[in-house]
C-alpha cells in the first residue's frame, strides 16, 4: 500500500473526524476505525464516482 501525504482544509478534517467519532460511538473499536482508513475509503469512493 502506498503512503501519500495530502493537505486538506480544516472543514474536510473536521468532517472526517466527525465520521470517525460517530463510528466509534456506534461501537467500532479503535483498531477497526481510524482517520487514515476513513480518508482512504472516502478517496476510493470519490474515484469510483469520478
């Protein structure tokens, strides 16, 4: 898996953080949900739509 560094706006950062926090409140364990994993999932979904 490639490692990529990207710059995102504070708004996007806050939205991704909110998704992660919501998933954790729903019962996801820390090892199951992460900022990096969620960001990757959103990027992949965006590319599929594109």
